[in-house]
C-alpha cells in the first residue's frame, strides 16, 4: 500500500515537472513567434541628369529630289542651331527622312495638290539639362529661317539611381522602425531585432510641379519584420 502511495506521489511530481517544462517551452515559442510586419517609405525629389528632345518638320511638294535637298539643308541648320548653343554634335542624331506618296492614298476622292510629304526628325539626347531649358525658349528663332518645327516635348531622365539607393533604403528602414515602435508602444511591447526585410522596387516618376518638369520623384517602399519582446 505504501509503495502504491509512493509511486503515485512520484508520478504526480513528474507530471507537474513535465507540465512546467512544457508550459515554459510553449511560452518561449510564443515569444519567438511574436512579431510585427511594417512598411517604410522613402521619397526624394532629384534633378534630372539627362534630357531627350525630338524635333520634327515636314515638307510638301511635287519635286522629290529638290525636296530632299531642302530637307538636308534644314537638317544642317537645325544641327548648327544646337551646336552653337554648346550641345555636342555627338549628342545629335539626324534620322533618315520619311517620304510619303500622297497619290497612293486610296481613300482620297481626288488627287492632292502636293504629291509628296517628306518628314525629318532630329533626336537630341544630352546631359546638358539646364541648357535644354534655355534652348527651348529660343527654338522659335528657327522659324525666321523658314524652318517650322513640330516641336516635341522634352523628356527628362534620372539615371543616377545607384548614387542615392543606400541613403533611401536607410531612410525607408528608419521609417519602418518608427512605425513598428509605435505599434509596440500601443501593444505594450518592445521592438527587437529585424527578422527579415524586403526591399521594394524603386520608381522614378515625373514631378507633380508642372513648372519644374526636369525634377523627378524617386520612391521606394521596404517591408520589414521586427520581433516583439
């Protein structure tokens, strides 16, 4: 009888000890699983370092060889216009003229007065962004030479993303930590180490200020998981 009582006491003690160990293990596992996932945003307005500009003009007529000579002369005048304003010649590309025979248009009820349409497009791609802004206000001078341009929009680019990436990632991570700390404070917890982090895709968009089209907005969102203590 005494042996059975002793065995029961030993079994009860073992169950209590095992239960305590199990509770402690579960509690630690729960602590390990406590985490918060937040996002951090970083934005930066930067000046474009590259500008692309396409200008185009059209000639109408019936003497195609003469028209092509006129186009070649005007191409040279446009190139000179930009070079005289310190745009390097290697930044200027003169495309081959495009020729359309208007008599071949089957949808016309009668033949047009001018048989041929010759179009010429000149592309300028340069890092001289500030000069482009000034040249844009002077482009009308070509009209005085009989060159009427179908002026295209200047497209600005920012190609030095790698120079600001580390700073922006750091800022986004800091922003994420601030959000996590606020969550921890509200839940009466404490922020621990970073468990994982995913860098979002960088985006480069046009600036919302129409008066400064040469400025670009760079944006990145990071996702960070912090442990909670």
